[in-house]
C-alpha cells in the first residue's frame, strides 16, 4: 500500500479517495437520483433555440416526412433533455442511456416516457467502460454502431473521471453514422462553480469532488479539442458561452462559462 494513499492533507484529495470517487462514479450518481428523484434539474427547453444557444439541427425534421432522426443521448439523467426534444421534433427517435440505474428507472416511470413510447428507449449503459454491443439487444433496441444521426453530450463528460473520458468519446464516436454529429455542452474553466470549490475538494487541475462524492471537471478549449480529435471527430465549431447572471435578491453577479461544440464523424471517401 502506498504510504501516501491515506495521507492527511489540508488542501486536495488524498489518492485513495480520488481513486475511490472515480471507481464509484456510477454508485454515487445512483444515490443522487434515488435521493433527489426528478426534482433537482429542470427540463432543458433551450436545446433547440438559437436564442438560448441551442442546437438548431435538433429541431429539423427528417429528409422525408416519414424519415427517422436517431438521437443517442449520453448520460440522460431523468430525461430533462430527451423529453423536450421528443415534444419539439416528431421525427426524433431517442435512445437515452445513463450509468445510474435509478435515473433510468425514473425515466421509464415518467408519464412522458409512456407518451413517447414508440420513439423513446431508455437503458443502463456506462459508455466509458463498454461498447454498446455489450448491452443486451433487448435493452438497447436498435441502437448499435453506425446508426445515430446525433449524439448529445450535455453536462455529462464533466462528471466522468478524466482518465475515462477518451474511452467514452470513442464509444460515442462508434454510434454515429459517417457525417453524424456530436453535440456538446459542458462546464468550462472560469465558471462560477469552479471558483466555489474549496481547496480540500481539489483532486487535480480543473478536477474536483462535490460534497455528495460526485465529480466535476472544467474543460479548457484546447484540451477538449485534443480529446475529441483523438477520438476521431472533426471540428465543426467550438465556442465559449459566457454569461453574467444577476441574483437581485442576494445582490450577486454570477459568471457562468460553458463550452459548446459540434464535432463530426468524418464521411468515408
């Protein structure tokens, strides 16, 4: 045993605990959803509107009236993104997956899931550990390599241990058709949430653990681009979404900084 594994520190997280938090990511998020149910996050109605920095492509119908647009939603949580998209775009068929069984169970129990039963499937999959083909077909349905038009990765990769991010991106890359797109939004360095972490919560540069043992990573533009290109994607666009939100009651200004990107799976020559 490494003698420093359990060392007492005044700043930073001991290696033993950092390893434990990473190893138990799924377990800790499962606890989060069992505790909070569907009450923590609001539906993400912003995802298709340009005025709210959404992805306009998700609102577009298929090429023909009866065409299916296949969306794989990574880290779906309780479908706060999937359900508004299904309501907005009748051409979408959503395959939603998460590594927290409690989250998937809540999706399947929701009224919206029954409403969109013909166009929505939810299942447990840790996309950083295995390929989609390792998930039984009766759970994942028709989702397989090379069938998705879009993959959404919205406020998800920041919850993944950095050592697992590249493997996860490669598995998502495999889901897409040639020319298919990864739609990304997540926390960037400089975001208010990063400044609020105490030193004792710091695991590494831009990498922290919350009080509930879930993880939080903040992305630099160059680092994210390097990850995505190593996974096989080509850049279409990347930008920072930088906003100042005023809390009038508390008389506080809060700076929110996100990275938003669209990357493409190259077409076959």
